[in-house]
């Protein structure tokens, strides 16, 4: 049985999925047609129902809960790993609200967090996450919300962190910040979904046990990313929650859903 499988080229995803992609874990009769794309593209494909199994932002997951089941393995969730609001210099909340602010995609959790923190902000520029630093540097955006490896590179461009939106979330809720997760089409059935969930977990365990074996694949998709940045990226976004969301992780997802509906963000 062949299934479409989507994930991003970011080091955390390629690190976790390398063993599964290269059949270092026993998938038996299952084959995966891998589709690698930016997280917002993955979100859009999931909203269109294009993929059988895919990584999505938790924001997008809340919109597709009837069509896709949340997998307990493969998530990006934790403390101290949230999106950052950056700018060229300190800004008042009024200036941020006036914008424009660069955002890494309509359906990203980063956008949801920004909306929760700055509900009055109206002018937003949606773009691929990797373009946001430059948009702030060249002044086309007064500020930007950065995710992924840009957390580790923005200071090299003379930019400053205005606010850590993950810290905002942790302070407000006391839970880790749910950024993204793998989901599987509900029509696959409970048994097949559990099998896929197990395979992803086994792939992550293989990566933890033999991290160096994953690096050629990670480097191939990270393009020009510095080795240290790649490792920081993996260390930040791949953790015990990636192996199993557990009750604490599920509580965080439920809290995100509740806050989103309370704020009217799911219309």
C-alpha cells in the first residue's frame, strides 16, 4: 500500500523521518511517496485533503480535525521553542499594530499566537518563513514573526527580539507551546493509523540512537544552513514530546483550541 507522506525540509523533520524514508524501520507492506514542502504549503495541501499523512501546524490541524487524526509521534511541541517577534529596533505596541508585520503563513501556529497576543494588528504580509528576516531588514515590514532556524540567525543580521511569543503562551497557559504535528487521514482506519504512528516513533528512536546517520539527509535538505544551526534546530524541536505527546502535550493542544475559539480565531 502506497501513501503520500508530507513533511518540511527543516532539520527537525528530516532528522525524525530519515530512517522511515530510507526503510531503516520495518514498514512491511507500506510504501511512502514523500512530498517535502514549506510548512504553510503542507497546511494548504492538508486543508485540500491532498495527503494521506503529513506534518501540519496545530493551527491548521484545528481546521481539519474531522478529516485527519492527530498522531502522538512526530510533534514539534515544548517549552522555549516558540516563534519570536523581531524588528530592527524596539517598537511600541501601537507601531506593531499599525504594521505591516511579516507572518510565516495564514495557517501557522505562529500566526495564531501573534493574533492572540496582538488582536488589534491588521496589516500583515504573509510569506515563506525564510523570507521574513530580509523583509524586516529592508524595511518592507516593521516587524516579523520568525520560526524554525531563523530563531538562531536573526541576530546575525542586526535584528532584535521584541517578544518571545512562546514565552507569552507559557505565561498565559502554563503549558508547552504546540507548534506542529503529524496527522493521518481518518479514512485510513484506526489500525493503519496506529501502525503509521508507531513507524514514525520508531524512526525518531532510530535517529536518537544513531544521529550521525541522519545528517547527510538533513544537510541535503537544509541547503546552506550552518552545521551548528542545524544541530540547534534539532535540539530545540525534537524532544520527548516528539516521541509521544502524552497527556501534557494533549492538554496543550486542547488549550490552544479553547483559546482560539474564545478569541474568535476559528471562524
